[in-house]
C-alpha cells in the first residue's frame, strides 16, 4: 500500500529531575515506504522507495507559581533536531504535489509562555 511505512515507532519521555522543571524528549522513526511519483517534473510515472527517517525533538519547561492558583510555564526546545527532510522534492509548475514524505518541518527552535489556573 503506497505511503505506508514498513516500520514505524514513536517514543515520548518526560523527566522531572527537580520540582517544577521538566525535560521532554520525543522521537518518531519512520521506515522506508513506496511512494508513487507521477510524471511532470520527471519523464514518466514510477514507484519510489523512500529512505528511513528519524524525527527527534526535545523541550525544557519550568513552572513559576504565581498568586494562589496561577502557574506560568516558560518553555523552549528544538523540533527535528537531526534536520532530516526529503531531498528529492519536485520543483516548478510540473511538480507532483502528492510526492511528499518524511518530516514536514526543518529544524525549528521555539520558545513559549503558558498561563494556567
């Protein structure tokens, strides 16, 4: 079945080494798969076997307790640490819009603030 990886795995680990501080690690392994690549950018239709991908990320978060029941969480992290992506994307007006596989975002740094009750 196209676009279905041979192997797939997901892991999420949350570690709280001290109170109010959390380290989160997440990972997704996607095995190779067969993906149809339609003609346009390439001369004729073909079935491509994709490489395997590892999508790894981590996040650090610290909770600051405010007045009575309020809590402010400050966090930062990186998505797609290994910066894995599809290297053979089609380009131009004749590209195959369905020929996409692998992680959807490049390496991304983020920071955030969340207020909870």
